């Protein structure tokens, strides 16, 4: 197995560089050929010409003004603004002839002074549609750019170099020539500047990365005659690190970002962190000013900083590093806390090339596996037609329709809130325009109940229901869908309401939630039985006449009177029981007999006594035995008192 060598990107062996070839992935697309340059036309010598349209010259000013109003000139202006090349008049005529519905006349009249034309709009939309449909073929993979670019040396050696080391405007095809130019020795060596700042930590260094000329590279032989150590290929010329308190511990984020998001904090720690940010900014800018001469000599400048911290280096008056400097780079790999050791690690990572030893077959298999792991390209969505995305337009209401809807909204509001007096006045004025008391509620209101009586009955307003039934003769047989009442969670008080027949719709009586509202329906059925089918379609169980109502009230009064009498008797018994418990009779306890020692054998654990008889019983049996003992003791005391 060949030993992996560590090569510096600026000192590669010449025999290796001469055999390198750029390596591309299997599925990588070849570069596109450059588009042909636009045809060159001799500029117009006279003043009466057009600088946009190709070869346009005019005899007088009127002809020139007429040209500026033509579709050809307007089309060239628009495509010129879009970054395309203008076309000749003959080419424009061919484009217009290719349109299905084109307007004739390349020159507009004086009245047609509009900047937009149907021909111009049609041609521009055609160009936009063509540019949108220009997508890669299905099944082709475009490998994403990686941080490394690879070169191959036969038979089985590959080296990888970071793209950040090449100039920004270098195409991939010129990477090899740039790599060969990097092997040239520059007087004084190549210099880089590297800066890192994060979390209040800063690390900066100016390093030499390339070999210096032979005269400067001479070394003196040691005393003992040993060969001198070779001079390192990279050398740190200047370095500096420092730290300021700018972020709260275990929280992250600078104090300025927190102030911008939540407002300026007034704690002592916030004041210290603001001071630390200002001090860190001043220290870095002073250091850049001290290193200004060395920074100007650097070939690359690497900066690792957040968006806000990046302004420390670039965005201020008198900055050493300009914002659009071509030497600016970012580190193309993850970095750790800014320290001097981390700068050294990043330097070695950048200058050392990556070496691998794979055969052609292994490389092809590796490329195919990599391309297979890439996600498949998403299908390009088709452009929807304007007809398919057009939203349905809501019809505009006339003034009469708006007034009619406002009347219905006011009517439903008064009925649902039980405002009887305003409702009566409104009905006298607008009842005929509404359409009567039994007119169905319009669908546009969003109310799925069928009549005003149902709205009042469900709201539980007894006075409104009585006015609708007795005065306006509202129809109680109008039904509403039973499925809607189940979905809406409408439930009535089931104390005395009977369920409607199966499969039938619920009427206003079924929607009533209180007994008082249902009694209004039953009274109206008793007073006017000929008005409606009360006991059939209206679902009213029975009529409530004056006699039945009085009888029900009498029964209720008798029930209350009986309850009061029972309460009085109970209180009397409790008073008598309390008086009897106040008389205390002294009871003399019988003399206790002396216990004689048992003559027989005794059990281990103590003498046998009164508790031995209930020791093996359950808790319920023990309670019964204890109750029996107390009863016998009470009887004995009574006999003794009776004497």
C-alpha cells in the first residue's frame, strides 16, 4: 500500500504537477459554449438616428419621432433592459408574423401613445415562457460544488485543493493552470492574513505560506556536522489573541443583538457586555491599523466572523480592508473557538493537499455511488393558466339588496336577544317588506333554523314566543332538519318534553329549552285548537287550559304544604329527643370480683379474660357482641333502679 505523503499546495513535486489532469464526476455536464457575439453595425454618423435599433437612420426629426413610437423600437428597448441584444427590423417582422393573433402596423398613429402594445406584450411573454421552459433534461444529475477540487495523476494518485485558494473569477477549467502558477517562488514568500472572532474571543495572525527565494533560504551547517533542519514551509510572522466579556455565560448571543431584539437591558452585566463589545471592536481595529502594511502585502485574507462581527473588519471609516476586496475569503470548513492553536490547525488544513490512491475502476464506482446518493431533481411545476387560478368573483349587491339584508340582520338580532318593544315597532314598519312572520330565513344569513318562531323558542324568550303565536299567528308546524340539531348540539330540557317521532324534523316546540316557553305553546293550543295541527305536526303532547294549570298549581301547593308539615314533625321529634338526653341518671357500677388464679393449664401469652371470647371473631361479629354486652348492662341497671 503506498504511503500517503503530505504535500504543501505551494511546493508540490514537479513530476507530480506535470502529470496532473482535472478530474470531473461521471454525471457532470460539459460547459456550455459561449453565445455568439451580437452583429456589429456601424454607428450612425448623423444626429438623426437611433442608438438602440440596429441601422436605423432618419431624414428629419419627424421621422425619428415616429420611429420612437413604433413597436419595433419599444420591443428593442424592453429587451435591452432585460439584458438581451436588440434585433433588426426584418427580424422583428418575422417575429410578428409568427404570432397567432398579432396586430398589424409597425408604426402607431399619433393617438396611440401608450407605452404598451399587444404585439410587444405578446412577444415579451413568449420570450419569458421560452426562458422558463429551458430546464435540464430528465435523468441528468448536476453534482453540487464541493469545497475541494480534485486532480488526477496516473495511475492511481489524486490530490484535492480547496477552491478558496484560487482567484474568485477563475473558471474550473483554469484551476490546473492556476495551481501550476502557485508553484512559482515569490520574493519574500506568499503571505496570508487570518482572523477569527466569536463569543468575545479574537485570534489573528499574518503567516508565510510559500517558499522564499534560494538566497533567503540558505542555512548554516551545525557545529557537529549534522545536516541542518529544513526551514518550515509555513511560518507565523505575527499573531495576537485577546478576549473581552461580550456574551452571557451558557446563553450565547452578543449583547447588541439581544438589545435590538428585546430592547436595551439595564442590568450591570448588560452594561459590562456593552463595554466589552466596544473594547473588542477598538482593539481589533487598532491591531488592523498596526498590521496595515503586512495586510496590504497578503495574497489572501481569511475572516471567520458573524454578520454583526464582520462589520468590525470592513464597515467603518478608514478601514484597512475594503468591503469588496478580492482577497477576502471564509474558511471552507468548520472551526472551533478562536485561539492561536486553532489558527495553526486551519492554516495546515488549507495549505496541505488531500491525497488519495484509487484506481480508475474505484474512482468510477465511487462517483456512481455518490451520484446515486444525491436526491433526484424535483419535477418542474407547470405554469398554471390564468383561467385556472382566477378566483370566482362574488356578485356585487345592489343598494336594494344591501338594505334588505340589513333589515334581516336587525330582525334576527332583536328576536335572538328578546327585545320585544323594539321588535314590535320594527315589525309594524317593515313586516310587509320582510314577507310575513312565516317567511323562511335566507341562506346567506348562515342561520339554519327555518323561522323566527324557532329562533325565539330556542333562545328561551317567553314574551317574544307569546307575541309571535297569539298576535302574529306564527306557524308552529315548520320543522328543521333533525341532523342539524344533532350536529349543533341543540338540547332541550327533558323534564317534561317528549322526544319527536323518529325520522321527523324538530319543530319550534322541540327546540324550546325551558318549561315556561313550552307552556306558551300548550296554552295557545288550548285557546285556539283550530289554528294548527298542534298535537300532530307541531309535536305538542297536550293542551294546557286554565283549569289544568290551576289544578297543577294546587297540586304543587299541596306538595309544598306536606313537605312543610313533615319538616315541623321532624323538628318536634328532635326537640323531644334532646330533652330526654339531658336527664342524667347516676349508675353505680357493681363491685368487681377478685380474680382467682386459674387452676387449669394456661395458654402462652397471657391470662384468659373478656377479650379471649372475641379474639378470633371478624370485625362485624365483634361489633355485634359488644352491642349485646352493652344492652345487657343497660337492662341490669334498669332492674336495679326499679328495685
